[in-house]
């Protein structure tokens, strides 16, 4: 958690199940102010409205993030839901694979 707090850009992907981290992440994503209104009286002339705070993503939502989605947080910015793309789908995919083969060949275990 120390590295998480020190980072300026943080990404949390699918497959999370930590019972301490998920509530923290849900709180970090935050709440939404939702306006609700109701009418009363026979003629419907009395209207009242109120604001309610609602969690944007709860723990169950975060635990059920589909593969390829993640929550991105950055200093001074609201959290966002992003779609991840594998490097192999990009024009530089072969370069990454070549680099991986080269550097893995340099490892001496």
C-alpha cells in the first residue's frame, strides 16, 4: 500500500479480491450526488427535490471488473474506468516481442 500511496498514476485492474484494498479503492473512486424529485398532491403541483450521495462503484462492482478494464487514478484528477489494450494489438507489438526475446536471452539465472 506504501507504493500505491506514493505513485502519481495508479491503475487497478480486474481480478482484485483483497478485502482491505477494495473498500479503499471504492472510497477513492468516490460518490456521486444524485438529485431525486417527487410530486405530491392531487394536481401534482407540489414538487420537492433532494440530493443523495451514492457510491459510484461499490466493492462488488470493483471485484467484478471484467478482464481488460481497470480503474485509473491520478493526482488531482477524478478516477476513471479505462479499457486496457494488449501491446500485441499495436503497431509496435513485434518490436516489444523482439525486445523481450533479446533481454530474456541476456538473463543469467
